[in-house]
C-alpha cells in the first residue's frame, strides 16, 4: 500500500489526518452500565492499533465508586494485555 492509499476498512475523509487512517468507531452500548467505542487506526509509523474510549455509570456512594474505578482499571489492564497478545 502506498503512502496515500487508504486501507479497505478506512473511513476516509476528515477522519484521516496526520498520516493516520481511521475506521468508523464501533460502539457497544450496555444498558444500565455504559458504552465503549473502539476505533481501528493505522498510524503514520505503519503500525495498527485500536483506540478504546468508554464511559460507565458509577454509584452515588464515594467509597463504592472508588472501588468501581479500581476494579475497572484492574480489569482494563487485563483486557489490554490480552489485546496485545499475538
């Protein structure tokens, strides 16, 4: 693929900038929990990656919300390690 060619999955247009190619984000809505957006990106260095953006609802209790954040970060570290495995 040449430097100006888009991969088949690329969304093209304004999503491609700074030498990167970006797909349309995939959105997963989990009722009552939150949502996650994943975008496939081909970087200007030629390496592919996925960008993950998400939001989740927290309880209204301070300590319980802190535990939710802690559990989520630990779980996300596991997910990232799994995603990075060949």
